[in-house]
C-alpha cells in the first residue's frame, strides 16, 4: 500500500472511533456516519483551541437558534466561518433583563441557551463555561473538532475536547471511549463527565453540556437531566480536583 493510502486509512480509523460506532438516525447528534471532512489535511494541535474572542455588541442569535428546538446539521458549514460567540457582557445583560442573578455555586442558563458561571466557581470551571458558550450553538457534525480544534461544527467528544483544552484540562483531542478512563472515577464537585464508546456528555456546575441538548433546544447547554436509556453503561469521571 502506498504511503498516502496508509496515512488516509489511519485518519479514517481514528475518526471511526469518534464518539463511538453506533448507527442511529441521520439527524441525531449520536449519528456516526463517515464525516465529510476526511479529505481535509490534519492541522497541528495547539496547547489550547484558538477560539474567537468574545466581542461586545456581536449580532444576536438567529431566530432559528432562539426559537427553540432545531434540527442538528450533519454537513459541513457552507461558508467555513465560525459563528460569533456572545460576550460575557451580553450574557449578563440578558440575565439582568430576565430578572435572574448569578448563583454562588450553580451555573445559570440564559433564555437563549448560554451559561453564566457561578460566582464561586474555580478558574478552570469558568474557562470551561466560557469555551462552552463559544460553541454552544454551533452545529453537530460527526468528526467535527477532531481534525482541528477550531472548527465550524463539533461532535460530542470534539465539543468536550474543545472546552477542556480551553481550560488546560486536556492537551489533545480525545474520543468518547478515551474519556471512560480519563481523570478520576465518580462524580466531581463541579464537573462530571459521562462517557462510553458511543457518546459523551457532562454536567458543569449543575448544567448539562451535551450534543443531544443541541438537538432539543438549539444549545449544547441544558438545565434538564439526561434521559439516556442506557445511562448505566456510561463511565462517570471528573477532572482531578474538580
């Protein structure tokens, strides 16, 4: 086999690990069809994702994102541009308008699906929440976030790899099966990761961060618990010290 063929096969095998090898419906955030980005060149990894910095006055979320449940895209972005993240100032302004206030130890969910970190949360938890807001409404794509940290769409493990790298809790992209043995066993005080070979999601300061929630509400953040029918098959882990 030629060298180029071997390299291509290696990329295919890596991405097939993705978030697992289940085969549900094509529009599900747990879909594991072959990603459309297999032909792209793998870019170098960074110590943390090169995310767009929040910009005050950024455009408000689209009507489709704020209106409620949305269908999750499994294709690549048409223009290759990352959606503009909301700034912390915008989020706090939305909280003030809604009459909600930040809690000392519980993350707050805004009406448009972003999270406000608890006042007393450690810096790493605040960094996880900030990074989660940056990609909260980006679409789902199997393999998204695995060829490069900065992407137009993310799958379940790509999403968690992104936010953990932003908080310096990971220095590489991982698949869901690798998170089964990551960190320490059991639930954490601030962050609890659920992972098996097919899917991964987590709770951060009381809010769920999950690509399944994206299909339900248009945001990866949710204040409702997971209803996975096979929850007993998930390993429960947490970052050291969190």
